[in-house]
C-alpha cells in the first residue's frame, strides 16, 4: 500500500482533530502541534451533563484565552470493531518475550488506544471539539483475522467521526485492515478502511491517523483538517537524515549508489547512477552507511528499506509473489549453479536443451524444499535426497518446435513479441551513425542501396521504399557501439553495434533484409563491419543464424534493461515518492493513483538486491555484463522522454503511426497489423476516458488545476527531483488545465499497467526456450578476423559454433527460472478495472465512471479474441503462431501470457 485510505459510508463534510499536538509551523519541519485540550475518555464522560475546558490561542501562534462551556446532551452508544490481520506465519513469527507481554496487554484490554475525532468544529467557538478515547480489547480470534472491540459514548453535539487516531500498545506492529463503527441512529455502520501497518508506540511516538473517505482539494479542505493534512505530509517526507528503520513510513530520494559492493571486492565497484556523469531517475532513500572504500557508494544489506506500507510481502495473500521471487534469487539459483559441473560450459547439443523440459535436472534441495513455493519448477522426488528442476514447455515451442529458426517468426516478434518498443520506420537513406567518426570509424552503414534492392528483387527502389514507408529497422548501432571495446575486455561475452533492416510486405508482415554488425576501431585495428543476409548457400545461412543470435541478444538486453526495467519499474519510482510526499491521503489524485502505484517499490528494492546489482542476475547473464546498468543510464540520457511514454506519442516518435483525426484513436498505423499497437491503443483510450471522467469531476475548470498547490508541487517534484537530471528539458508537459492533468495521469497509469504487462508477462512464452531469445552472445562471428583453425571448425561443425555463442548452461537455466517467475500472475492479482477501490465507491459519479471503465475492459477481451481469430491478420494467426494476448485485461493465476495488473508488482 502507499498510504492508508479511510472509507466511512457517510457523505457529510468531515473535519478532524489532533488534540495533543503543538501548532504546526510551515517553516519548521520538526514542529509539532499545540495541546489545546485533553481527550475525553468514553468512560469518564457523563451521559447527561458535560463540562469542557478549552484553552485556546491567538497571539504569535499560541492561544491565551479560556472558554468554559456547559452542555446538557444526549449520547449515542457506539461500538468500534477493529480488524487486524496477523503477520505471515501467524503467531510463530511473534514468539518471544514481547509476544507474552502482548498477550498480557490483550487480557487487560488495553491493546489499541483509539481516539475518535469530530468532523466538525464547534459552531459557537470555532474551535475543535474534544475527542473521545477508548481502549479496544481482543474479542474474536479467527483463522485469518483478529477482532478488537470497544464501546464508547458519542455526545450529542460531537457530530460525525471524521478521523480515528490509533496508538498500538503492543510491542509488535499490527496490520490494521479496517475499523467499523456501529450504533448510529440515522445511518448504518461506518467503515474506515485502513490496510496499513501500525507500529508499536515503542517504535513510533506518533499516533496513526486514518482520514475520512471524502476527498478534498487543498482549497476545499475543511478548516479543521488543514493543519493535519500538512502535518501528515511532513511526517511522510522525513528530514532526510539517518538510516531508515523497517517501521518507517518516510519517502525521500537518493541516487542509485547501492548497486556495487566495493568493500567486498574492487571488481564489484559500480559507478553511481544519477547525476551529470550517469543521468538516471531517483530511487527511495534508505540512509544506509557509506562504504569504506568509496564514500559515494552506499553499503549493501540483506534487506532493502521501503516505506512500511509499500512492502507487499505481508499483505498479498501470504506473499505469493515476493516469496517466489525471493526463493528463486536466494535459493534456487545458487543450488542450480552448484548442480552444473562446469558453469561455463555450453549446451553440447540441441537435444540437451530439450531435456530441460522433458527430463529436468536433479538438484539437491535443503529440508523444507522449494516445491511448495515453486511448484511449476521444482518437483519432489520420492526416496531421494534430490528434487527435480523441470521447466514447463513454453507456448512458442509447444505450438511449433522450430519457430525460433524461422525468419518469419524473427520478424513477427518485433511486432507481437515481448519487445514491441524497438521497431521503427526508416525515414532517411542512406543509414548513417551520429557518433564521432574519428573515434568509432566511418559513419556510413554497410547496408547499401544495392544490397537492399537485391533483397527486394526489383519490387521497388530504395527511394520508393522509404517514401512509401516500407523499410523498418531495429537500430542498436549508436547505443551499443561506444561500449563494445569495454565489453570485449570482459570474460565470456562480446558485443557489436547492430542494425537489422526489414521490408514491409503487402500483407503487413515484415521480411528481414539484412543485419549489419560493427566493431569500432580498437586496439590498433580499424573498424570492422559486415552485412549478413538470408542465404541460399549453407555457409551464408549459418552465418545469418549466428548474426541473428547476436541481434536477439541485443534486443533481449535492451528489452530487459530499457523497455522493461528503465521505462516501467525505474521511472515509476519517482512518481510514487512524489505522490506520497506532495499529495495528501485526502487528495483525489492521490486516491486515483494509489492502486496503480502500489507494490512497485517493493519489487524494485528486490531487483536492486539481486537482479540489477553487481554480480547479479543481469550482469551474469546478459551481453553487457558489468556494463549493463551504465548502458541503461545511457539509454535514459539519450532516449527517455516523459511525453513519449504515452503510447500514441511513442508510436508517432518511432514512425509507427501518424496523427489522423479520421482514423480510430486519432492515429493511422504505418503497419496496419501491429498487434501491440492495435490492442494497446484501445486500452490507452479506455484508460484515458476513465481518467478524464475522474479528473473533470474534481477539476471543472483550469483555475482549479492551477491553484492546487499540492498538485503543482507534485508535478514540479517529479520533474526537478525524481527525474532531476532531465529537469531542464523542453518536452516536459505543462500542468495548467484539466486536459494537461489527464494526459499526465493517463501516461503514468498506462506505463504501470499496459506498458508493463506488454513487456513482462510474455517473457517465459518467448524467452523460456532461450534459442528464440538468447540473453547473451558469448563469441564473435567466425568471419571476424578468423584464425584458420576456427574457420575450419565452423565449416565442419557450424551447430557447435552457434551453441557456443548461446548462453552457458548456468546462464540459460538461471534466466529461464527467473523468466518463469516474472511471467507469473499471483492468485490474488489485482487486474485493471476488475475491483473498485472502496474510496471510489463512496462517490456515485466516480462509481458510475468506474463501472463504465470496467465494462469497456471486458469488451476489450472480446475484441482481442476476435482479432486473434481473424485469419487475415498474419501477425496474430497462422500455423504454430502464438496469438497476441498480452493486453487482454484479465487472467487466471499462473503463467498465462495475458492479464494487465493495475500496477508493477512483479
């Protein structure tokens, strides 16, 4: 969760009260609130006659007057039922002295101190009404929840309960699900939905406050709520000092300075990402100590701090996703690496690759095993100390065992595979590099007009093909070429700059024409470049296959580092931090974004711990190896623009679409049968309509956007801090009108839902059989400066040359296990438009808009099924073709190749 949301059924205007806190001074982040009066105990108050003493202030921020009011009143007996969800593992996780003390506290009935705050100011004095306090005691113990109850008397002029302050008297934290108040004469029960951790008062002196469900723009906030709204934000921002504790709820920024581990080994030192040298988005600050050998780097630890309500490991149904990912990173991978005798060995035959699915690998598993956590991968064997690691056959190979070898599938996957974000239109000819020729060699591409016209066999000239938008390219030349020399100094890998050219056929399928691989001038050798083409002779065809393996390794690395990690996980984290620091829990835009941003920081922290870190999964298994994250930073610097994260703008920027007011979605696609774009644009429009209905409900005119200080601070902080290395770029959208806000929010929600789903949940189907998408190319082309011995070996056993280029057995099986888990939907997945947020359901207009949103998403399911049944759409249908279902909104659990969750949660 990001921040708790409180959801009473009442629609009346609430206010609330912090009676024990000193006045907040906006110039002092550590200021507290003035103690106006003491809370009134529910038991201490007399039913028929109450005398209240208020000491209030008016000079220099303090009040120096006393008012005594005597009121004869009737009271209402109200019952509060607090529902607590035990920690994962139940009481076993809480054994020890503190557990025994907590049991004693439960027995004496002083577990939770609740303070009920009036939603209204006193109409006579304009001051806050006294709050009512009561202790909740344990009442009902169920299998999955525990209920605590208290009864209190609500005096007649108290009004509505606008907020509840909670103090946890236990020595351990509690996960508070909800508080239900019952007993009101004029309406039914009122529910405060909390879904938040409440620290022990020994860990935090601040009482937790759960706001009412009614959303307020800052200017509309009732006067009694204003100071508390700001105070809550101050607490969430913290002071930027010290190391964060597990129980903290503080959101702050830092650079990526924790990926390396120089104190363990100089070889594990990594540059800081974020700043002038290596621009990068910011991540959540943890405050861990600096390393001894590098004062710019932060030391690593066994767990990575995220604000307490961001951690889904205790919230999402016994942490299915977190436990599974963690188990692969920390248990299965080391066991797997130990089970392979020669960790650097290639697969000797293609049949050995097939055995991963047919026979499996015997692996030793400690007691307790992994079978219950990874049932798709690990099978228990009876009467043996070993278990069996056996991979499920990916959908691609199950439909067509030889699909990975075919050029038609190689081309099709650029439009309907796991990385549809790289293919782009050729708009200029001849192809030229923008890199300095004095450093990297001649800029002109070796793919000449003559080569192209030979391949398209006189169908048209190159000039006509460019004019008619028939040439497309995967261009990794300028991004990769500057890193080739450094990568080639690393063991077990190599790199080229690459260009892959395609021709668009009349049936909207792409035909590969040529692959250019380039090595820059280095080590006294001149630039080397060569063009490979589909061939009718054996030698040329095997060289083409190996060249394709290199391009696929480039595309796999770009997909994982840029299309997936950078553009979704990494770039979203600043949105989460800014939303919590600048948008109050009462803000309607915070409440809109909340389901689309939750859980992401937890999975990002896990990635920094074991996936993108020095000597992590990426560095061990992808071509750039230890240069991987530097390359990711370069892609952010050269390519990332917020405005281009919107799907229509992304397609236009790559030449894959042009604006056309007469076309569906206002765009005309350059390739009519582009499955990702076709389905994605429908989903984009559905999201945009939902966001438009929501935004226009709260912002009827531009001035409401312009005067919303929280909203403006939020957008400013995203641009100038979260993405501060790009703060001066001219392409940032302005935020002056409701339409501006709609565009910004739609982009953020699209990235966390549709974009992420499109590049994540097909990973096992397309990458589980690694020859289809190798993550690393370990050897150079046999024709690059060949020795006679190597060339002869290639001519005699070309299959061995290809297998040696592919990942090692350790690299391949490790990545396969990771992709299986990352492609998995947990049983409690939260799909876009599936279940309404309780706070949205409180407002009939928002509820109706959501129901329309949900209905349109169900219609999209049928649209996609219909397209996948249309035999005229060759990129979606055909013999052995995997239908494009990645943007179907809903799914069952498991590896399904479909389903769009609300947020980036795996």
